[in-house]
């Protein structure tokens, strides 16, 4: 079993520079490239389960914390999709050979944005995408839908709004900058090209990314094979033992 390599990667220039904490497990290709959800970290249940899967199968595994998350530097309040996508591309550049990109929630959105960049750059290393409750276009649809009139006013007045988390980890802060920046990365409304097979795992009892939202993605992926699995009793996190088994099976099918 290979040992983990921990490093800090400097991303950005001058005052926008931040240190991104990266964990890599050396191994054979295709490697697994993990993308966390909003406010999640690289040592969470799904990321750890995939790292264990990689260790058991001698596969390379790469995971990291976005700026403002976990062990990485930077302020969470400065986070935007553009900023986290820049970090995603920088860490992906550390990998070698073909990769299976696995993204959860916001990480699913970032995974699709990464796929678009790689396809545009004619980088053929993307072997497959596994998306868990992909929160595509969340800043345009999912987040605003959770805000009441008073919260919209607070967002305009203060530049941010806080919503209670359903997971007991404190309130989540959403900034106006995050919502404004998201407009530059919207995917729904035009064909989505990935250049690889796509698997979507979606919980039927997900209050954060309803199954109807994930199903919209299906009609936008026109030229790539897609497998959609609805887990009727599944929640947003899909971190139960049986959910983790499904996740590992989805990755195994792409090897």
C-alpha cells in the first residue's frame, strides 16, 4: 500500500495567492480525482472511502481542500466558482495519465466545468465523470430559491446572507460575490459536452439538490453516455455504507 504525499500548492498571484492543501496517493492509472462539495473537506466520508478504494486497488488518488476550506489557506468569504475552479485546474495539473473525476454537489458542478476546459484544451486525460447530487448552476437556482424576502434584502444590504445548515455544522454563509460570479459558469440551457462517460448518483430524498434538478442535467448531455441512478431513500450526502458501496462500484465500472 502506497503512502500519502501531502503538499501545499500555491495558486494565484500577489494578494489573491493562497496555499491549497493537497493529498495524493501514488498508484497506477486511471487515477481518481476527488472534488468536495460546498463547505466539505478532503477527509470526509466519501473522499476517505475513495482513497481506501484506491489503496486497495493500487490506484492513484488525488484530493484537496478548496481555499477557505479545511487545511487550505484563504478566507471562505472570498470563495467563488471562478476561484475554486482555478484551484481545481491547478491541482489537476499535478496528476498524470487518465483520470476519473468524482465530484459531490458543488464539486459535481466544478467537475463539469473542468471537463469543459479539458475538452477545449484537447486534453484527452478525462476517462470518466462520477457526479454525486451535482449542484450545477446552484448560485442561479438552488441557493436563491432558499432565500426569503428578508434574506434577499439582507444579501443586498450586507453583501452576504447566512442560512442554517441541515447538518449541524453551523450556518453557511453565501456572499453576493459568489452569486454574481456563478453567472459566468452556468451550464443549463445549452448542450454540455464532457468527452467521456458520465455517471450520476442522486438521492430521492435530497432537500438540497432535488432529483428534478439533477435530471435536468440529463437532457443537456447529448453526445456522451450517461448512467443515472436514483437512490429513493438517499439524502444529499449519500455517505451511508450502502451509498459508499454504490460510489465505489460506479468508479470501478469506469476502470
